[in-house]
C-alpha cells in the first residue's frame, strides 16, 4: 500500500506527543547521563521515546521500516531497498534536555526515496507541534489549541535574522555572521532552528557543522511545506539515504529564494 502523507499527519502527531509525555516524565526526575560510542550524551528519555515511537509506527504502518537514531544499525544494502521509510530522532537536543532549557524536540519524518514528504516536530516542554506535507502546508499547534498556518518570511528582513545553534556555535557561524554584517542572532537548540525559519521568526539558518540525517528530515519537511528550502552548499535539496554514512553535508535553511544563500555561505557570492 502506498502511504498518503496527509492521512498520516494526525496519527504521527499523536505518536510524537505520546513520546513527549514519556520524555517529560524523565525530564522531571533526577536522570542519569551516559555517553554513546561517539561520546554524544544519552539518557533514559532517548530510549523511552524511541520505544514509544517505534512500536506505534510499526502498528500504524506495518510495511514501512523505521530508522531511528537509537537503532541506527540497518546496513545500507538493506536501506537502499526501501522506497519508503520513517526517519526518527526520538530526542533531538539531548544537550538541551540535560541543561533543562526546554529546547529539545521529537522528530518523525516519512521519507519517500531520498526526500522527506511528511514531518512532525513536537516540542514537549511547551506542548507545541509543527507539522507539514505538500498537501496540508505547514502547521503549528500550541498545546490543545487549533492548528495555525505558518509560512516563511519572504522577502528576508533587514537586518537579517540569523538562527544559530545554542550548543554548537563555533568559528564557522562566527565567520558567516561577519560576512552578513548587521544582523540579529536568534540562538536556538535542536530542530527548533528549522521551525523558527518555517514560521517566519528568522530568515536563515546556516549549518557548517556535523548533523545526522535523523536530525533534519522532519523539520526539513516542515520548512518546505512552509515555502522554504533546505539545500547543501551546491544549492541542491538536502537528500537522505544515499549511502552508508549518516552525516549530512553542510547546508542552509531559508525562506527568501531570491538570494544565493549557498553562495553566500561558501563566501564566494554577495547577498
């Protein structure tokens, strides 16, 4: 059966919210922190959300594989045969979770071929949801409130509003900001950086540091449904499951398509 992304949006949003409740139970406790093989942090909340999501997606769409950060063991020879799959980060922003600043998310994307066609981003602390696909557009819910349509800001503001990582800011972002000139920096954690662009709260999110495919797919779907784009430094749409590695290339998220953002990020083009 070929899935219809719009029909899956509400069930997947419910799954993300259930995972968010499991995360908050641990967030409100005295939790322990472990280290993964790559030295990134891991908590019981990551595992709890993973279990909730993988079980629920298996019930919802039993024929579609689930590729989650917490079970990222599928060999590419197997993944290459998947026409559709779920790409999941059960807890994006574990560092923000540990710091208890509330800027962490649950990310669930449905990928067809090499591109996300449905994305749900749930923010557990405020109970906020972002979701999008081509036929519904991009939507935001605050708590139990009604859905609100969101869209990117176009044209970009002056001064430019740049959203950057709260946990991973470094020399690359500093160099970009120097080239920008007058600007407003919007610090943010996790996939919320994409969502701020999607709802018009920032103009651009440049990423010149490492991210994995599960970090970006759901929020990319939201940005694209809101009228924005997510491209690598060659200007090509960010793609998924193209090889054995899981790391994304450097990329930029934006709303105003009238500027060569990728060229600006490379440093060889004026905006």
